[in-house]
C-alpha cells in the first residue's frame, strides 16, 4: 500500500508523531511503501526520517521525491506564503500503482491504515470523509457564484485522501485541475483542496468519519478519537509555540513525539517564529478562552 506525504521543513515537527502513531498501529508495516514529497528538504532531514522509521520498527520501503513547490505552483494562491500542499497533485506522476493514501503531517493515527487497502471506490476518482455542503465552505462564493455548484454539493477536507489513481488517469483529472487553476489562480482560498473539490463536483467515495476525525483548537477530545485518525485542523497545532498548554490535544500528541525527533525539530527556528506571528490571533483567542 502506497502512503504519501507532502512536507516542507516547517511540517517536520508534526510529521514525526504522525509517522510514529501510524507505524505503532499498523499490524503489517512490511506492506507499506512511504513516499515523501520533499520541498526544501536537506539530506539530514531524510536521514532523520530514516532513523525515526528504524526506531519505530518500520518494515516497509521508503521513497523520496524532491520538488520545488514554489517553482511549480508559485503562480497559484499560496497557503501563508507556502505552496507545499499542492504536492498532493503530483502523486499520480510518481506512484504507478492503482491506489495511494495521502496523509497530512498534522495527524495522530490510532487505527490501522491497512483497513483501507481493499476499499471500494465505486467508480470515484478519490475517497474522503464528507465535511459539509459547499455553502458552509470557506470558498462558498467561488463554488456557488463562479462554478455554479448547488449549495448542498458535498465538500471534503483533503488532509486524508484515498486516491483511485487508475480512475484519475482514465479521466485525465490532471487536465481538469490544471484548467481550473489556470482560470482561477487567485480564487483558491483552500489552495489545492479547493481544486480537488472543484474537479470532483461532489462526486467522491465516502470514507467513514473515523478516517478524518477533526480536533479543533479549544475543543475537547473528539468522539471515537481513540480508534480514528485524529486531524489537528486549524491553528495553533498542539506543538506550536505557546500552544502546548492551550491545545487540549497536546497530551494525545506528545507520547508519539519521539525524543530524538523532538530534539531535532522541537527548537526555535526563524520559520517557527514567523508562523507564530501569523497565527497570533488564534493563540490569543485560545488564551483568552482559557483565562475566562
């Protein structure tokens, strides 16, 4: 089973616990092949990943794909000045098998991902957990006014995706998203998530909710968290500066934060300081709620 991540250096702190939790809860890791789509990675980062996988007893195989996110996708709307998330769209170019599981790097995986190995797509190009109608999405005006979607069209969060690559290639989904991206480069409020929802037009296979169980800042532990893929949606994350005592998910995340990984990626960096400034309002909101 191919499992894909698209990560830059700022995403590495969260990635460690995602990998550790995935491996510890997988009964047959020898059946997994990890793909790391690396934007701005150094050889040391790859060596650290290899070391972590060895410590966790990973028995599968690993492949790295270096890509320049800004060079490839810099003409499109960014996510806080970063384009790494668009790396998901490159998966069909590299993974030649019929299916692939894409995972964000802000997850705690408390279920066996191999349970998705025989998933029935029923002809859909991808599977995801239903999130909401597009009328509740951040980019609702784009979907309803410009793409003329029905307000009740289904919308998904793209942090966990099971891709039917065979169908993707048959339907030339790549050409579809490229046409939309060229036409609406500044409308992509949720970046490639917007594109993926646009090309699917609400037609996607439904994963059970436990495969993308959101935990929002300030919220209590979600239902069925202990048997699901917990997704730390929004900001701050449990590992962000000043958030470790504010985000209630930190106690769940911390046991999977390998000591060597924490030493390597838990310190202060310029990029982390910049991120803290960008999410300062979210941090202050959480702090205010805790004081009250």
